[in-house]
């Protein structure tokens, strides 16, 4: 047995038994000879046979045992890939030939490789070397801040190089094609039949074959060297057959026959045109990332030693005082120290109305300051800003692999060898049946050229990129493509009440003077008395009363003799009057006569409000009702979910009576009340056991277990405070309408994926047999279909993948009102 050893850094061990558990789990794997787990050193030394297992399975075994392995992740910009098989080649090279690489996801559409690896075994340089040894390249990042710029420059440079090759091909192919067609149709006279004209055709075709078509030869050779086959090989083989046959006829004129130089040249030029269009269209699917990156200013103005200094964004540090003037972009995340302004956050949240900012408020890097001058303290910079985290999240989502892509991947892996086999069988069949070499060769070339694995490889990732990009524009962030796919199947939406359906903070809703109070006691006078006492309180209800009084510009006196009665209420003197505020039960126990007031109190409580009774000495003065106010858009958002034929459930820790009152106001029929935070995940699990696909919507922090248990966890928040590590979907705007938008977008995206896959499969399933000549016996059909010319095959192939990408781009035009 060939043996290798790997050291896995283990996370989560708490005792020696943990070490034994991990060792047993590892040793159960086929190919593992011995696993020695050191609890003190927190690592596992594993001796294994690389032929039977690999590091990714070792890591998964540790994770399946309930522990984790410390790994690192790199996202690399890979250039030189020409089809989906290239992406498969890069992925296999990394996982099979680089020790320490756990997982490699290579996305042909975005031209990125996401590599998860053991940093104690392999480093970034070794991963880059492996990709280059496979015949591809990696865009180097001179520094973290300029990495995206370097990638963008490299992409443009590659497009320019391809455009130059296409231009050369077109300049030589155009006269070659016109002369050849003119001769074939007898438009040029007898001189065109001379031998030297064939030599002219050969001279015109050669630069196209070996300059414009050079990338196809290189790509085909790379795939052969790595033990795979790709689209480049098909193009190289097809065009080479036509060119090589023509070259033989040219060199040995005695053989006679027609030359097909124009066929080879047009094939290469058309497919090069199609690839260039595909690359440009594919680049537009990643427009959302570039828009987000463009939000970051290049420089920031900071205040040092009383002087305003403009410095590069990368040099801003946490704690710096940053100045942002009207019309400028906020450079980093921070807390406002001075100034008042309105900040446009639409680029991050999708909400068009500017948000007022003043001292103590939070500002987010990438947002636009519109009216006033702000001075703020930098709290998060660089990779830690909300914008950087959003960019990272969108990148990861766009680079992830959706489950629906698995079928296309399996087909792509055997597609090219299958097409070559079909082409050879086609050639053999028609040569044996017809006895003529040239028609059989033409069909062979047509089969090789018309086959398009690229459309299969692009069908899913381009739609995912466009869908997640569209979501980012509207403040909807999908954690990965699997979450987006699962969201299409949601049947039940659970909405947490506090902080999701409501604002998450209490507010005064009713101020009522009671008949037993003094006749001229107005509502404002009652509120002023209560707020004066509550100034000494830290309770949320007390702060809500004080806030309501300040909103009405009431002058508040300082309380004397303030005392809080734990869990019951408060008391103190205001303007010489002894005032008590608290629960009705507490005050009734203090011999306060409330019998005639209970109906009003119970009506307020039935409406889901918390009622505070105000008493002077032992005489009831009034009632103040406080409630966590429902978000203004909540009822409309719930109605939208109902129209989507989704079951909506409200979950809350409130008592059943209060919960039902709020649910009725919102049009929610199913209520789970008196549920503790730790029990929410059990409620989700119970609904799943009924066969429902459940989305849990919460704040992403207190609801973490329930969000994790749900089929799709949706966190409501903003880009600055949402718990990004918890949920599958993050609504940065905090708008409840985002739930419906997210589900609609996921369904639209997966619909586009299905359309793309149908087109990609149908194209190949229908046209490969046509190119092979299955329609030949049907004489009522046009000759162009019965004998498909390779030039038409090239035209169809060139635009097949462009069709898929263009269909994906339609998602950017999707309306999500």
C-alpha cells in the first residue's frame, strides 16, 4: 500500500474521549492505515493510501464526527479556460494532484476557482503553480485592495488579445470565402479553376488555422495532457481534418478533388467570434460585483492633527476620524461624531429613500452622502466593512455549485469523447454506405463542429450569477446557489414577531385619562407626569414613555425619591405629587381601586398592548399602553406571501392572546405562541416533519438555531448589523417585502436554469444527429438539412452558448416590485 501522512488541525475537542472518537471515525475510512489524534496538540496524524482516499474525505469524516478542521480558503481568478471541461480539469488537478487541497470549485462562467485547503500542508503559491502546470494561468494580486482591478485588467487584456486574433481571422477569411463561393457558383470564370488559385486559398487559410485557431490547438493539447477532452479538441480536430485534406489535395494535385480551405477558415473564425461574444456576455453576468466594487472610493479624507488629509482608502485605519462632504461616497464603516445629513443607501439596501444621519448614527462604506458634512470615526475598514463582506458573499454565491448542475457536469465529463466516437462512426458508416470519402469526411467535420459542451457548462452558473447579482442590486444576498435553489421549493414561511414583523422596540400607543382623575388632566399632562418619573428608569417601557414625551416637546421635571419595584413598576415624586406607574395587578394589590377600569385595561391587552396604570397616591389617574409597533409594510408583505400560495406562520414568545391579536392585524392565521428562543428550532423541525419546506425569517442572531434548522434561513437586517454567518439569505434593506422578492427571484432564476439546460441538451440531442445525416433519407426536406455543411454547423455552435448566456442576462431585467 502506498502510504502518505497528513496532519489535520482539529477544532472542538474537549477531552481525551473526543480524540478517540475522531481516531475511530478516521480509521473506519477505506485506505486509512492509522490515525493518531493528540488531544493536547489538537491535531490528528493520519497515515493513508492516496489511491483509496483523499484529504477531503478525511476532513469530512472529522466533521461527520461532530468536530471541525482548521482550513483556509482562496478565491483565484483563472484565465485560459475555454469551456466547461477546462473548469473540470482545473478542479481535478487541484483535488487530485495537490496534497492538502480539500475542495476546489471552478466556475467557468465567472472564471474563478474557490479552493479550500489545509494551510499547514499547502500554500497559495503551490496551488497557483498547480493551475499553471495544467496549462492555465492565475491573475496575480499585487495587493488586497487592488486585486479586483488587477483581475479586471487581465480580463480586458485577454478579450483584446482574442479580438486581435478574430480580426486577423476575419481579414483572411472574408476574401477566401468570397473567392471560394464565387468559384463554386461559377461567377469568376475559367481562371478561378487554375491550380494557383488553390495555392492562394491555402495561403489565405494558413494564418487563420494557426494564428486565429492557435488557442484551440493549445486548449486541445492541454486537455489531452491532463487526460480529458474539451471543446477546443473538437474544433481543432474538425478544422484540421478539412485543412489537412485540402493540403494533401494541394500538394498532390494528381489526387484531384475539391479543396475545403474556406470551410476550415470559416469554422475557426465563426467559433472565435462566438467565443468572443460569449466572453463579453458572460462578463455582463458579473456586473453586480463590479457595481459593488465601484462603490468604493479610491481615497478618503481624514482628520489628523486638526488638518484634513486625503489618503488612499487602503491606509484608513480603525479609529481614524473621517470627513465626508456632500456628494462624496462614505469611505468606510463608522459612527457619526458630528454633523447632520441624509445618506443614500440604495446601492446596498435597494431602498431609494435617503436615510437621515446625525451624531451617534452608523454610516456604511459605499453609501452616498447627499446634503450635509459628516465627521465620523472609522469602526471597520478593509475586508471588515459591510461592503467588503457583501462583495465576498456575492462572490461566494456566484462561485458556488448548484445541485441542479450535477447532471450537466456528469454529461460534460463524457461529452467530448462521446462526440468523437459518434463522428468516427458517422464517417465509417457513410464511407461504407456511399463509397465516397469526401461526403463522409464532411459529415465527420460537421458532427465535430456542431457539438457544444460549452452551453451545458454555462447553463447553470451564468443564471446563478445573474440571479444573485440581481438580488444584490435589490438588497437580497444569497449565501450560495444551493440556498437559491432550495428557496424555489418553499411552502411555509415562519415569521418571528419581535424585530421582524415588529420594529423590535416598544412605543407608546395610547395615553388615556380615567374618569376618576382630575377633570382637567389632559393626555399631555398625564404623559409629562409619567415621563418625569420614568426618567430615572432603565426599563425599555420607561424609555419608550420618555421618548414619546420628548417627541411631543414636553418639559420634563427631575423625579425625587425614585424607586423601581422589581418586575412591577416604579414610583417617585414629580412637582410634589407622589406618582406610581406599573402593572394593574401590582397596584390592585396595593389597595388601588381598579374594578371599574378593568374592561378598558383588558381591551387594550387583547389588542396586544402592555398596559401601565398611573396612580397618584391611591387614586387612578390614567392608563398608558405600550406596544412593539408592527412594521408599516408587514401586512402588505404577508398578503404578498399569501398570493404566492405560501403558508405564513407567526412565531413568538408572547402569550397566545397577544399573539393572536397581532396576527389578526397582519392577516396571519397560523400562530405559534409562548415559544422560547431555544424551542424555535423544534417548531421548525416539527413543520418539516409534516412534509413542509420551511423558510424561517428572523433577526439572524437570537433565532440562529431556527435559521440553521430551516430549509432556508432568512435574516432581516442591514448590511452593517446582520449576522451574515447564520442565514442562507440576507435582506440588507430590512424590508419585509424582500422575502417575497427573494422567493420570486429564486423561482425566476431556477426557471432560467431549466430553460438553459433544456436548450443546451435539446441543441446537442437534435443537431448532432442532423449533422450525422439522419435526415438524409427524407428527400422532401431541404438539402441544407439533409447534408448539413460544417460552416452552418460552426455558425450554430458559435451562437449556442451565446444564446444561453443571453437568456441568463434577462434576469437583470426582471421586475421585482
